[in-house]
């Protein structure tokens, strides 16, 4: 392949990798590696944009990176949002080394003998009152209702305890419940030296459903992996290993999508999603009520005036209403104790279908993570402080999964020879040596915590309990370690890479590796590329079918290298490639993650010191497990945010706020007795622009809401005298303004704020913006937005970013300059305006004017204006045509193609007087071209442009409805350009290098 062809078809315009502020980057590698994310520079608290289309902000307290710095790193920090529709990922890196203490509580000395400031909490914290009563509300454990069958779920047959299969629905043998259901089995998360080795009763004959492919499932034909995971007896069986070497694990090579490799939207589009498990109508919820959709009222839009909270007599729940409808497995409940003189104690959460959970109450405030089943959840909260009588309050929460929204798929990528083992400290080994299954449990628990976090953040923003969902399956529930019922659990796809573990762990594939300047890298692909290839080979729900797939992938073979002090096999990457919206993260911090609900709070309070001889201290200045849990789960959520189109923001999870992730779930933390209120959660939030972006994301839509997931609407922009008009057929829902790379202001358009727009308490630019939920057209007045941004530094430009409901986006750099440059006074005095540039600006623009189209509409034949312009001094009417009287009109446009590619390299414009103009580069032109002729007394009504990093194709339509059809390729994103009201096209501009790179249309007032 020639160098020109390589440039044209490159799908990974990566940039140099990794770096916290203050690090140094090798400028020479700027086009080779993805950009990355690093630590925190207290002197620079805002994100920085790297050159190119991807960026990663830097954050976190006093660490420097090992990697190289991109030049002009401290220049732009403005998000470049275009990357989220492009075929390459945002690259995040979190490796850091401590350079000094953060505060007196957390010395940076990593001496393992250093006395711990906080004792390591036991993992099995349960109030002794419930030690013999995991289900205290009834004699026997109940039947959890959430199943895929029209019958209650049942306990899995255990090796030690037997339930007769003939009476699963109504009979439990008379057994000692205290022995059968220990109140809180000590977790497989780790074991301390003084703990006895105890394993919960498990069925060793029934492996959990974590197989990458069912043995007879043809839908996963590309994945030849059969995993048989058994408790305490881990084994991987690959039937292909018995074949000849040439036949073993034949994986197709991963190939980039066709079309423009820099395109804003994948080439293929379509409708529908892979089949998903559905909840059958009429399913029992244990009380005779069904789970059919008709059992739930139509969900109305959440109003900004909606208030959350219950008026309990003893306990007030401050972030949820009685009978609240939600759509998640875990929910965070905030509450305050009302009628007790002693405000510190414990609150026990009694659920009829789950074991009791106990949470701390500090100064009358608590946070409880409550597990939910489909249907009604009648929950009792009991406060006990051992000094006053117990007080209790009931709360009913209704849960219904949003099955109409696409799922976020959970994936673990392993090497083809992997045993599925992740890093842990030999002093605190997992209780189970079934490492693969334990990693699966940890990923599921982490995902459900993400789900709860997003729902709470969306609720606070006034958007209701919107959140993501997961593909689920009916298997043994792992979200509690005190029973072994079957319930609906998130499905984890375990996918084999074509690479070995050693190949995955090659240091050139490590995001944290600082390649010496005198060494040429042996490999160029990243963990993102490895995951994408594995997904493509896996097929099944990830096979190409024209729909977007949302995937969070854990690289399970990530490991800490104590000599290089980097995590091998790890990368923090988020973005898109083809149909995949993919976030990738390594497993080097999973040692600190919880695997079930009982472990969440203990893990977030675990002050065990990280032994860097075995474990990564990635982003962890305290060298304690609870900080590792924050970084591991939170930074992975950061990458999931990228795949959901979130850029970097000034604060929150998409900055470095995941360092405080524990504060969302916990009322206290090591070194902080609390209470941790909402106002104290610091970085544990999504920025308001992130939440506005999620409002119309397909993953968070409510059932019955319109989906824009596979709609390609594009965004068009037209400059005016003092502003810009932006429009999209799917509706414009977000406009952001940045000054000197710092966020300043944003507009968001949704049903939740329509009333405030209607009564003008929110500034709007047009009647349409005050009349509909999401307007198709938004007027941005520069003077108004300058005032809203408190913009006093006239030398600093305002940058705006516009997002549509279909997640197309448009950026306008230096808005004022663009407005001024868009206005052109033609030689005949006609004032012209320009649209924004589609594609990119590589060289000076060439233009072709057809000013006669404006005069032709102002003075049509046989009109009074036409006759007055054609009358002589003696009122004799000249019979000359319009062509003779006015400037020439557009006659035809010829699209010229490159000699070696199917790309467009130039446009030839012919006018009605015979003049021709060439826009573009014809030095590489071939013989192929396509002509579109404009009928007489007609003109352009619209121009449909397909563009990404360059121009892929055009479709022209005249005012009389004549269409050219698509000329060129279908890559890139589509933009339908029409002249604003009372205007007409009077010219076009283009720029080109080897092919046509940029295009803009000009228009004038009729």
C-alpha cells in the first residue's frame, strides 16, 4: 500500500500516550499513540486538550506521569467532541507515582510496616441481631420473584443441602435455617490470616453461566471457547486445542470499517438491537401481581419542580418518593432519623427477597444501597442505637427494567492461553481459586454500582431515575453472599483474544509504558484494538448488523510489573470504532473491588496497605485498598462515560472526580467520620453538561420515548449579522460555551425545562425555543452569550459546541471571528453569508459565485420589479433575458474523482454565461466525473454533504425538486444544508489537498 493510501485509510490516528500535568511528552510520537489521562496538577485544575481529535484531561493530587507530554500540552484544554463519533478512542492513563504527601493523614511512605491509621474493617459486618435471621420477616427464605419464567425462582441445589426438585414452587424441607443460610458468609474477596477458610455451600455440578459460547449455540460461531468454571476447581476447556495447529482458534483479522476512516458516524446504519432477555407479561412478583408493562402507569416527564422525599413519622427518605418507579438493580437511599435523641447508630434494611443489610447512621443521616427485584419492593428500615427503642419506617419502591433501551454489554477479554487470574496480594488471597468467576462477580457488582450512581445523578439534575441497563440472564445470583438463589444477573461475555497472555502484556501495548526516545516501538496496537478484534471474532451480539453496540470491556490479563512500575496489559480507553462504542480498562485494581453488595461498604473503608511488590498503586497516593477501589471502579466508569459521548469536563467523574467515588455510597470514609452529605461528595458527580448529554442518550431513555440512536440527522449552522443559527432534524438539545478552554455556560433543551423557557426565565433566541421540548433550530446571539459567559476579556475567543439528540455534534471555534469572516460584500454590493465548514480546513478556500440566483428570485420574469428594471427612458421594455440583465446563475456542477481512489478531489462549477471555476485539486484527477445540470430558471434548494475529516459525497436538490442522487461515498456523517428563510444559495467554497477536504455554502437575502 502506498504512503498516500495508508494516510487515506488509516483508522487509528493515534497520538502520543499518557501523562499527568507536569509530565513530559515526546512530540515525535504525536501521530502514533492515543492520548491519555493522568494525574492531577493542583495549579491547573481544568482539563487539557491534546492535539488532534482526542483528548484526556489530567487530574488527581500531586502525582507525575511516567509518560511523554504532547507539545503545547498546557495550551488548549477545550474538549474536542468530534472524537466520540470517530473511529478511534479516547485514551486515558492513570499511572502515577507519589511525589509528596497529600495531607497529614496519608503519608506517602510505602513501608509495609508503617502503622495503619485506620484498622482494616472486617468484610462481614452485619448486626448481631440478624446473625441467625438473614430473612427476619418470615420463617423460611422466600422465593425471589425476578425470573424469566412464569414461576418463582428457587434455590440452587447445593452439595451439602438438598431441595427436592419435584416441589420447587411450594415446598422446602424442614431444615435448620440458621445453618442453611448463614447470615453473612465471609467473602471470597480476601481472607485474613486470622480468618478460617470457609466456603459457602455451592453446587459443584452446575457451573455459573459465564461461558463465552454455549456448546451448541451457533450464534457465537466465531468464538471457539468453552469455559467450565467450577468453584474451587477452575478449569478452561478449549475443544479447538485438540485440533491441528493450523485449525486452532481461527480468528478473523480485525479490519476497520469501510468508508472515511475519520468519519463522524459509522458507514452502516440500521434499526434494531441484538435480541435481549424480556420480562414476560404476567410474571409473578411473589404477591400475585404481574410484572407486565400494563401494571405501571405511563411515565410522565420529570419537572424541575418535582420534589423527592417522604413524610415518615420516624425516618425521612430524602431522595425518593413512596411508590417511586425506578429501573435499576441497586438504588442509593438517603435518609434522616427524625424521632430519636441519639442520632448515631445503625439502620437495618429489611427486604422480603434479600438478606438484611446494615448501614451506619452518623448524626442522623445515612446512605443505604438497596437491592431491588422487579415489581413492588416493600422495604422496612429499622434504626437502632442500643440506647433508645428501635424505630422503623416502611418504603415501597417499584422497579421495572427499561427493556426498550439498548444494554451496556459487559465483557472480559482474556488471552487465548489465559487462566483468568488477576493480581492479588499473597498475604490476602481470595478465598476462591476460581479467579475467573470471582472477576466476573466483581465486574457485575461494579456495573450495578455504576447503574445506581448514574440514576442518582440524573435524579438530582431533574431528569428522573434514568440510568443504563445491562443484558441479564437467569442464573445463580452473585450479588449477595448469603444465599444461592437464581435471579436475574448481569451477563458477562468472556471473550478470547487471538493473542496469548504474554503478547497482551507486551510493554509496547501498555498505556503506561514510557518508551525511550532512542527505541523504536515493536508494536503499535493498543488494548482498545485488541478488544475490538476480539469482539469482532466473537460475533453473536457483537456481529456487524448496522446497529451500535455499547461495551465495557475489562482486560483481565492486566498485571502489575514491579520492576517497570507499570500495569502491563492495561489501557484506559474510551471511544468508538465502527459499530462499537467501547470503553476498555485493565484488571490490575480488581483486587480492591467488591464482588457482592455485602462487600461494598467494607471495600470502601478498607485501609489495607497496597503492597507494590505485587499490586499496582495506580493513582493511589494513600497506598490503601479503598483508594484503589475508587480509582479502579471510577476510572472504568470514566471510560464508560467516553463511550456514551461524554468529553472531559471541569469537574466530576469526567475530570478526576472518581477519587471520591466512595462518597456517593458511604456516609463516612477513613479519616472522615462524616456525615458525608451530598454537598461533601466533591468529585463524585457528573458535570451538568454530562447529565444534559445523558438526557437524550439511547442508553438512558425511558420505555416509550423516541429513540434517536440510529438516526443520522447532522447539524447545520448558518451565520447571521450577530450570531449563528444551528439546526438539526432530530432537535438541538445542548449548546455549550467555553472561554480560554474553560467551561462558562450552556443551554439545554428538554421537556423538563420547557416551562421555564416558555415563561422566559431561561433566555432563548426564538419562539420555537420557547414552544417545544427540543427545538430543531436554535438561534445563538453573540452579544447575549458573551454576557452570559461573563466575557470581559475581549481578546479571548468564545468557543461553542452544539449537540443534537442523535448525538451528532458541531464545533465553532472563535465564534466572533467566524461571524465576521462569514460576511462578504460582493463586487456588485450583494451581502453574502457562509455556512460553517464541513470536513476540515487544510488550505485556502476557492470560491465560485452565482449571484444571479438571488436577483432571479428578486426579479422573476413578468414581475413588476422585472419590468421596472428593464424599462428604458421612453418606457420601452427590452426583451432581454435575465441572463443579460443580472449576474450569471448556476448552470451545472461536475464532481471530479481522484485517479486512484473513489474520493472526490474537485468540483467544477459552470455558470449560465459559460464561465467555469475549479474548486479543489485536479492534479490527481482521474477520468471519472459526474455532472449535475440545473434546469433553466431553477437553482439550488439544498445540498446534502457527507463529511468526516474530508468530503465523502454530495447530493444536490433544486428548488423545483430535481435531485442528483448521492455522488461520491457514503462515509462520514450527513449534513443537509438549506439556505435560511428568505435567503438563497449564491455561491460555494471548497479547499483541497490531495482530495476535497472542506466545503461551505454561501447565501444571500432574497
